[in-house]
């Protein structure tokens, strides 16, 4: 990891293994991750681009799901992992996620003849503005720009406008960031307001009701300041799958108990991470020039230790399927 100021000066560089032997970083393009997971399922198991229009619980306990295209499904179990604007979460009584005061441009720079960057995470800090970029493949480099804004502003999807706005923010920054924006295919660039939802104990609804349960951003949207949003969604899936696997053949009551147990286990993990991500974002988005100077000349070069900062990434995960052996037990 390399951290620079907006004038290109290197403030600090880290090697993850030198800071903490347990740490490892892998940058994976979301499209590749989703395809890798989906290919393990039967071909008809996933219906893409199928927005949920309405949900209704039937007398027999099953859920009627009506999709935007008019398709109607009757489900024994509903797992709502449909993102920060989740209709399932809304149906369950969750509030809309809260805007945290900054927005982000994101994109994937594409180098047809191979990207030139070393395998490292690059951060650049300015005043109320920060950016980062990291290679995700031999030809693609992910980048982001996060900036303060009192309101999310109008929604813009025109790629040429988004590129112009992003470049204007960092026009005097290191040139590699500007080149990345220029080399970003239109379909990969976006601008989004950053939001989260704090799951206050005894106030927020539980993540499950009956045999309907929430996973990932649908339940606990968090800002990307710790890089844990998608990671927590994967953790949710592992925990929920294990609990459902033990209950799936034991009737509706056991399934409901499994979902409640999932929520009880996951809440102590996701709520503190959501709060911490929010606070870290607030600190990184400082605008005061004196505070930013102290950050760049004292905090980052002399005080920051990577190991303690990344403790939140540790998650003990046993294999989902136990390996079967072909050994024949010996007869006594």
C-alpha cells in the first residue's frame, strides 16, 4: 500500500506481510466474482434483471413474490440480498439508508495491452477529497474518488458528464489518476451517494421475520471506508447457509429458528463495522487545512500502524463442505 498527498508526495508505504503476517489483500472485479459464484448453480437457478415489485405473506406461511415483469413466485424461504434500496427490507419495516455527506465516483480503467501498475493499493489524500486505485486484473485497474457534498445532488448517468466531473475534482492531482479516468469504458463509470444504516439494539427490526431474512447491504449497508461491505455480505451468506443446512429438513419452525440465530450471531459483527466505517470516512474527509497538514505530516507517516487498523478483516471461516475420505474402516 502506498499513501500519497494530492501533490504527489509519498507519505507512507506499507507491505502487508511486514505489518501483519495474517493479512492478505486480493482485489477482485465484482462481475468476475458474481460469474464465478453463479456458474456453480443450475442454469435456471438465477433470474437476472428481475426487480421485485410486491411481496405478500399467504395464510400457509409461504411468500408470494411478484416481479416487475409480472412473474409471480411462491416461496417457502425468501433471502433478501437485493442491495441498499432493498424492497424486501422495506417490506420488513427497515428505514431508508441515511446519506453520510459524501459521494463517490467509481470506474474500471482498461488497458488493452496490459496495465502498467504494480500490485499494490494506491491512496491519495486531499482536503475533503480522496482517491484510490488498485489493479484487479492484467488489463483492468479499479479507481475511486470520494468527495464531500452537502446533498447527493441530481442523479447523473451520462458517462461523458461523469468523467468530466471526476476529472475536474482531481485536475491538479497525479496524472495517472486522470489517465485512468480517460481509459475507463462508459459502462463501468458511476457516481453514487454513500449511505449506511445503523442497527441500533432494541430499536432496529430484526433481520428475519418468519422465513424471510436479509443478507448483505439489504440489511446493513455501510460506507466503503473499511472495504468490508461485500466481504460482510459473503460472511453473512456463509453463516446463514450453515444454519439453514442444519434446519432445512426439520420443518418451518426450525428454519425460523435458524434465521433468528443467524441474526443474533451476525449483529455483533456488522453493527460495529458499520459505525467504524462511518467514523473512518468522517476522519478521512477532513477539509480543515491545518488538520489535513497534521494528518499528512504526523498521523500517516509516524503514527499509523497497519496491523491494528486491519484487525476488522479477520473472520474465522471453516470450509462449508467437509472433505469426504475414501478410507475403509479397519475391522477389529
